[in-house]
């Protein structure tokens, strides 16, 4: 996760205020770090157990 975010930042893809749709967000591996970098993140998770984990984390 850190390597992917670093790669995106290095290419100027991640910008504060950008909107991100995290489909299959799971346990927020990308959701929370993106939000901490200033992105407005919408996280979608169809699996009930993963959704519960997502809701607990955020």
C-alpha cells in the first residue's frame, strides 16, 4: 500500500481535495491513507463482514 501511494504521489496523481471512489474497499487499506492525504474518499464494500470492518475502522 505504501509503495502504491508513494508511486502515485511521485507522479503527481494524488492531489489534496481530489475525489476517489474506492470500490471493494475492504478494511480501508487505501481509503484511510488517501483521506489522510486530503482526498475526499467514497468507499464501497459489498461483503457484509468487510463492510462491518470498514465501518469500525473509519
